[in-house]
């Protein structure tokens, strides 16, 4: 049994708590958050102990692993302390908003070797979506010949509050970072070039906070494969999540998922499709559970997790490059 402590009791922390509590080979021991009341409520719901004391959690030898689902500015400190305490780590993206801090974090934990070597997994849950993973696997198997183009569409149902935008790190670090990781996941190669454009088309408050709410990013892989990413902070018909892989002999697509595939058709009318699933909690529920299962298996076996720390760093590199391209209007060449 892998015994887990959770840092963070917000929306994503709630998702991870349920995944741990529902896993047959995992047990949630702690919910650690300075917000006492919601931490206690979440802990009671899953038979865990609530605390605001990080040292208590990391000093408990019963804890095998931690899930870091707290605000981004806390990630580096918690990750570093957890690794030095001998705990395996599943950390939500991004590791940090500052690449220099990410590199300093790795420098501080990568020196550990042997039994103390860090086991760090990044929370890019979309890699574990069954449809997206199937596309990746079939591309790798050569089913569509040489991969030539990848199209990733990610649109949220509604924009976040302006207050959130100001601390999020911006669209590319907060939202598109998932798509940057998905691009690398499907490509199987690194990205050589990034070109980004964006606009404020939805909420002027987002622009006033110094961010954009709509973007198109074009990536070029080191093997010349092209990737187009389309993002929007608002989608009137639900959570728009699609993936397309186009190759020399065919194409693979993953369409939006619906609550039901049942439709009525009669002499006088045909029933329209229902709106897409509301948001990431519904759309990616199975992916979060599969992600947790992979993490548990890595803790049990000592296998290297995929995605790991380096994948988190690379996604941030692409986000930074997109910001530079947006600012300058130029193509940013990485390799």
C-alpha cells in the first residue's frame, strides 16, 4: 500500500484526493493546507488527517509519497523538501513560473543518488487520456505513415476571474503548457521553433491584467513536423478538447466527448447533440485516475515516471518561447 500525503485542498487537490482514496493500492494519510476548514473537510471525507504543518507530514516515516496540488509559488519548496525527506513526488504543473528556479530546484535534488535518488512525476494528466494516448501509440506504430502535422485545440468554457489571471503566469504558462506537453508527447521529438500570436477577444479585464485570452501557436519539430495549437478562454458550447494527427498515409482524430451518444431521430425532428462536458474535472476524470495509477506503480517498482521533471522543464521552455514570440513577433528558435 502506497501511503500518500496531499498538499493543497483546492479544486485540483480535491481531484487528487478522490483519486488516491479510490485507488486499491493507495491510502491518503494527510491533507496539508494552511486553510484549516477546507483541509479538514477534505480529510474527513477520505479518512485522512488534516494539518497545516509541512514538517509533520514530511517527517512522518509512514508517508511514502506526496502529491503537490498547492499554488504554483509553493511547488519548488515543497518538491525540494519532499525529495530530501525521501518521498516520491507527483507535482502539478508548472514546477515554477521562473525557469531559473526550476533549474536551481533540479540542481538541488539531482545530486541525490541510490536509494535517495528523486522520483518526481509531473502532473500532465492529458498524457493519460485514453483517446490521446491511443493516437500517440498508433502514430508511433506507423499507422498513418510519417507524421506531418498535429493539430491541438483547447478552449475553456469560460474565462477565469481577472484576479486569477494576474497570478497565473499568463495563458502560455497556465493553459497552453498542457498543449506544449501534448505536442511533445505526440511528436516523439523535441521542438525546434515556436511562433505565437494572441489577442484579447473575450474579456478586457484579462488584457488589463497583462495577459491574452486567445492564441494560436505554431511549433516545428526537430524532424520538421508542424504543430498548430489553438487556445481560447471561452467556448460557448462547452469544453473543447480535440487532437488530430495527420500523416503521409492517413489521419487520426480524437473528438470532443459527450455525456451520452444517444440521439433521437423522427419524421419531424432530429435531436441535436448535447453540449460538451463542462470542464476538466468531467472531461479528464479517467485521465487523473490513470495518472495516479502510473505514479503508484512507479513508487512500488522504482521505475522512472513518465512524464518526469525534465518534461515539466521543457514545457516551461516552450511557454517562455511563446511569450517571447508574442512580444517580438518573431520565430523563436530553440535548437
